[in-house]
C-alpha cells in the first residue's frame, strides 16, 4: 500500500477537528503518498476556518465547500450519499482508481477524535492487505459496537435495524418506541473484543473504512441514501421512501461481486465504553420515525 486518498464529510464538527486532523496525519505516515479531501456544507461553527487552516498548513489537503447544499438536498442520508459520490467523482477526474492503492473514508466528528494507536492500525492494515479478495476493512470500538445501521451480518444484523423496528411497529402498534428498541435494537448490540478474529461482514462502517482501489475500479460502487420500503401496518401495505445508511449500497455492491469485507477488532477508533458509562451511547428510541420521507 503506497498511495491513499483519505476523505470525509464535515458539518458543524469544529470542536473535534483538531483531534481528527492529528489522527489523519498519523494515518498518512503509513503511506508513501496521500491526499486528503474534505467536503463541507452549511456549517454554523468554526469548521470552515478549521479545514481551511489545515489545508494551508498540511500538504495535499483539499477542502471544498458546498454552501446551500442542505437546502438543495434536505434529506441527510441523500445529502451524504451525494457528497461521498462527489469524492469518488473527484478521484475519477484526477486519474481514477488505477492511481491509488487505498481509499479511506472517515467520519469527521467525535467518532474519530480519540487518539488512535498507530501500530495497531498498521498491523490491521497489513493483515487486510494479505487477504485474497480483501476489499474493505472497518473500525471497531473499545466497548459496544455502535454502527448497527451500516452493519449487515447474517447473525448480528441481517437487515436495516431501523426498518425492522418500523415493521415491528406495524405488527404491534401498541408497543412504545422504547419497547420496540428493546425488542429489535438491543439484541443486536455486541462487543467485539480487540483480540478476537476479524469479523467478516456484508457491510459495515463504524466511522472509518478502508477500500482497496483495485476493487473500486472493478465494481464502481456508488452510495445511495434512500430506498423504497414496503411497510405493513394495521391498514395494509404502504410504500415509503426510506432513508437508509448510505454505506450499505456501496459495501454490498462489493460483497455481491465477490469481495471480502471485515471489521478488524484491533482497529479501534472510538472509546464507546466510556461513552456508555456516561449514558451517551443509547440511541433515540423514536429515531425510526424520522426516516420515512413520504
């Protein structure tokens, strides 16, 4: 692995960006050549000033702003998919995937603000690069794994966890949102010990993902932030435009083409154990109600 593009989307995350940039610079030291592409839209804090300062101080950091994008694309998941696809198009215009070895996609917020252990990261990447058909590698957390929405695994999370909650509501409209959460979301939660074997998945993210550029060139996956959902309620079937995690379409396109993807237990980017102790990890039980578009 010699050449990497590191990209992420920024909005109102200014207080986390200094720590994020330190982690990015650590990560860049593992490659001979790197570019960083940050896509920002409609921030109300100091995010714009922070990424501009970073671009001025560090080499090969590209910061592109999209003011007004939230008004043009009000649905968050669709907007994120648009920005991530913009990053893919940016690389295609610069020479395509043949000019890269690795694409790194990361969240630019608290998920990647804890200090990373560089040797553990390097070892996880060495393992991944040696795997036949290895196309994707994703971060784990120190504590409960938090990104169930992006996860697809036959046992741990076989489908969209929030869509499953919506479907259970259709079958049992008397259940409260908290009861729905406890029935569907809570049983899927798990902790992946840092010494465990890598967990093969159909999709994951966890705030940090590595993709082999040769697979991206072969498959040309795209991000999608919405999908149709057949919802069966007491009065029969309805069709919704459903907001979905944009990473799933991207990852499953690779999986369906024969690529292998894993969560690596020692590739830890966030201390969720501490967050759980502080009471800040529990998802909003009513979160699923905000996902139908119409």
